[in-house]
């Protein structure tokens, strides 16, 4: 996800206003963001059919909640991510949540690559599954969704510096766990 240019935010505001008056105008928002929301859900579930269902549910809830939506300066996509995350949580509420990892994607990132090059995927998944859900979400947003610190800050309602500090501490914590499990 890249920084949204002002014209894109203004375009979203126009589509939102139009869709509030006539829900048929929700289609441009759906077309613009469906792929990103689907990929976000798919990475969390590793099940295409389930991701499709949860994505549909996300956009359905966004449509029916649109009259209550108020523009507060945050990109529309961040509201959709929140709805999608809530749908995922709802789905897994009674099940043990299993982190799905794309090993090659994770290994692209220099700052943590060295620590798990020699680990099996099962051991790495085990370490990640031990994380708190909000820590896991931070890892996913930064390394799997490739979002900027600014975008993560908006989505998590935090300052950019708080996101950076939390990620720095989390990576140090992960390094220590990886070193202990690897020894």
C-alpha cells in the first residue's frame, strides 16, 4: 500500500457521498479495494474460499454501515481493513488461530532474515503463533502487506514513532526467541 494522493482521497470522498445517497454508487469503491482486502484476508486464512466469503462479508458490512461512516481524514481502506480484521476474528473466535506464513515473502526482509534462514518453517510458525494478536498484526502489516509506517499508524490509531518503536521492540523480542530456539 502506498501513500494515498490527495486526488484519490477526494475521489473516495465523492464516491462515499454518492453511495450514501444511492448504494449503487458503492461499486467504484468495491472495485478499487476488493483485491487488497481479499489478499489481506487470504494471507490470514490461507483458504481462498474462506477468504472470498469473508471478503464478501466485509464489503456487505461496509455497504450497510456506510450511512454511519464519517470521513475523519483517514483513508477509506483503513476502515475496510478494520472491518476485515473483525470478520477474521469473528470467524476464528472459537478456533485456535493459526498463523499462515509465506516463507519466501518473509525472507525478503534483511533485518530479520539472518535469524531464521536455518530454522524450519514449523519452528518459525510456532514462534510467531506465540505472539500476541496485535504484535502478529503489526508483523503482517509491515512485512506481508508492505504498508508504510504512516499507513500502519493510521490503521492502528497510533503515532508513526509509536509504531516504529513497537516494531523495533517486537523484532528484538523475535530475535531473542529465534536465538534461544535455534541454539
